[in-house]
C-alpha cells in the first residue's frame, strides 16, 4: 500500500544584490547593501492521498503583505499549478533586518521615500514574489512518499515586553508578563524514515535581537542556518507564534542572536531525535474573512491639527489621510482580516492569524481547544498591523494603539476585536478539538502547551 502522505521542500536564497531600505525600524535613513547574514525563503508542499496539495512557506522578512500572497497564487494558477487560497500558509519571520516590501509599514519612516529608493523596494517586492512562486512550483514537483510527525518542545528567551510605568505601558523587558514558550515542530521524513525532508517550527517571539542597519535573519534566520548545517539535505521552515508583545532576551548583540537561534535549532534536533506523534490526514483547510472595526475616525479638523504635530510620524500620518480625503477617497472604517485553520485529521490543529498578534490569543486558544494538539501562528498570510487582545487594547500603549501610525491605519481598533477573532476561529475548529474546559466552563485553565 502506498504511503498516504507526499511531501516536497525547497530552500532559496532571497538576499538582494543591490542597496535597499530595510524595514522594522523607523530610525533608519538610508539604503544598505551590507549583508551580515543571508536571507531565505522556504516552501513545503504536502498532500494526503489524492486530496489537493497544501503549501507552507516561510520568508525571512518583517512582513509579507496579502497583495504579494495573492499575486503568488495568481501566477501559480497561470502556470497550471492552482493552489486553493485556504491551503496556502505564508509565514513571515518578522526579522527587522530585511528589505522593506511594498504594502507593509508604508508610513514607517514618517516621510516620502526618494524615487530611487521606492524603485528598489518595488524591485525587491517583485524579486521576492518570483522567488516564492518558483519554490512552490519546485516543491510540488519534488513531492515523494513521506510520513509526518510532530512534537512540542520549549525555548526560554522570549519575555513579555510591555511594562507599566508612570508614563503608561512601555516596551521594555517584563519578566512577569504572560509568555508562550512552546516550540511546536513538524517533522517530514521519507516514507522509509531514512531521509529528513523538512522541519517546520514556530516560536512566539519578536525577531528583534538586532537593530543593525545590515541584512540579517535575526534569531529565526540563525535557527534556520544552524539546523541546515546539521542536516544539509533538509529544509527548515521557521515561523512566529503570537509574539507581538514578546522580545528576545538578552538582545542588542550578535552573540545573543546566535545563542537564541542555536537554542531553537538544538531543541528541534532534540525533538526529532526522540519519539514524536504521527500525523494522519486528511489535511482539512478552512478560512474566513471578518471585518475588524476601527475606533471612531478623526474628523477633518482633527486630521488638520495632527498634521501640524511636532512628531514627524504623527504629522505625516495625518497628511496622508488628509490627502486621501481631498482626493475623494474613503478612509476605510474596518480592516479585512482572514483567519485560517488547518487540522491534520484528529491529530493536530493549526490556527494561522495575520498581523502582529499578542500572546493572549495563543494562550486563549490553548485553553479553549485541546492544548496538547493546538499550534497557533501569527504573522501569517498578511501583516497589516498589530492585533491587540482586549486586555492590551484597554491598557493602550504601542501594541494597543501607537503602532497603527506606522502601518498607515487611521486609528486604533474599536473594542471587542478579540471576541470577533476568537468567535470566528471557534466556528472553523472541528468539534473534536474543543477542550474539556469549553465543554465544562468550570474546569481549571490548562495553561501553556507542555513539553513532551
């Protein structure tokens, strides 16, 4: 009998060979061509029996927009390799040392880019789009009989960064704040178990160990590099969990990025060398778009007042929205937000959320659904802005409101978006994964995923 799974994986270098502005930090003022570490994109194609294939892609970038993802699907279909929208998961590692892409953090620098700089960003956006199309096509062509397993480990360098001070919530290290240190790992081997085809892992932490104005994959890129040095014939895909309010600690030095990356790679190695849970199919994929409403939009008078603010980012943000109104364009009252849920038979549930999602979401879903079988990713399929929980929204601060300026959103979200997202996820999750707590609300909370 033929094995029920088939899989193929491809890795490609996506480092530009020309100067380009890097994303992630608004304080940068120039392009760079310096490369401290090379960047990669990776594709994993999976197919259960005769079902349609599913694709997982990871990209060393601060955020790949939905527009690039849509173009990738369009080009694949034109080339005769149609992938259903719900069966494509595109993960960004959120390194802050990768080229800016058109459509992500458009107001990051608080000013218009020079024409040549904008041209280089458009060039890299096109280059990356072509690379992703190519590796998906190759991964589909390379599919061979395979077996899938998974397990969960832990890493310990992520700490909550939101600390309450007299001035409000500030981004620094908060060792007592909530975190999710689970490190879920998917392992794909040849059907006979002799060849390691790919590994896929995620961890809920920002890729902000480094702030250098040089190209670098940060801890996620270093984890990928370290693992593939150990297993050069395999492909390692790294994604980010709900780490929008989590920073690596310690940070600010290259040696710390190396330490964090190596710790991830070593934990993946430990897991794949031990007993893992087999994954059966079918691989069911679903998605649903919801609208996340913004809070009350500023009036024209309020926009004009903001346009004269001494903070250049506040002023630029306001001027851009005033220009939209003057052109007769409508400022959108809500953000389209597509939630994606996959389940590998009854063995594993993966929840993929766009944007910079705070840790409360993963901890909530691991309480509402079986924590032993639930894996939550963010920065997936789009990175439109921060996605605060109700708690973070009420507290305010950068993740709750301030960062919307850099993403070009008109204002913070209205209250209640957490329940919109959570309610939609619950509608998409198969009943078998609903935890005992959801069936019995009086049951104690289950907490984080525990290591095996």
